[in-house]
């Protein structure tokens, strides 16, 4: 997606934001179906969950983007192959995103006996 965004004229930084949103949407869907096995929800509830996922994962997203931006700005190899920066940023934000998702997005509802 980054290469498509760059090809469309968004540049390395704006294009990375677009590629992050696409990746985050796929990650949310995979997490809700596989990792956390969420129950089926109505469309409005699923949309609220997606928004909660994006908001809570802004911390990991900030780490992800910061690593990418530093690498792109400092290393010619990463400027030539920005996918390296995408990979490094993704790895850096992974732990933060998983933890926040587990605690704030996909937590089991408390059921009273």
C-alpha cells in the first residue's frame, strides 16, 4: 500500500499514514476474528470497536511511524527501500498494540452471575 500511495503522489510520509490505516484495518479484522475471537456484533458495534482499536493503537502507531521516519530520514538504504522502515516500525509497535488491544479493545465483558 505504501508503494501505491507513493506512486499516487502522496510521498514517503503521507503515504505511510495511508498504508498504516489500511494495515490497521486488516489487523483489527484479524484480531477480532482470530486472535481474540470476538463475538459477532452489529455493524454499529463493530464500527465502534474499529474506532476504539484505531484510537488505542495510536500509541503503537506513533512508535511505528517514529521508527519509520527516523530510518527514512537517516539511512539512504531505507529511503531507497522504504519497506525496510515499514517492517522496522511494525515490529517496534507490535507489543504496544497487542497489549492495548487486549486490555482496551477486545476484553471480555464482565458478566455478573
